[in-house]
């Protein structure tokens, strides 16, 4: 592990902000932050993945396959 001494500089990564999600209401489009939409998306993915698990008769061993299929379904 390298120790920084006085005079050494640290390198920092710059991460761009993700694009804002748009929600269309009766009043027109409203911008939402990505943080406010992510928990909703994750819950929809969980629900869809669980539905796939149940449709297979609750047989284990396909959790990643179900999760990726659920993400694709929710993102469509």
C-alpha cells in the first residue's frame, strides 16, 4: 500500500450524473432524479423475478437467470 506524503497529489475520478428520468403527468412531463426511480424499478424487478421463480414451480438454481430476465422485462 502506497502512503501519500506531503506534496503528493491524489487522483480523483469524475463521475458524470446519470440522466434524469421523465414522468409524464396530466400537467405535462416532470423531471425526477434517478435516485427516486431506482427503488421503484428494483421492486418491479424483484416482483418479476419472483413471478418467474413461481412459474417454474419454485425450483431453485435459476436466480440469476430470473433476475436478468426480469430486468429486461421491466426495462422494456
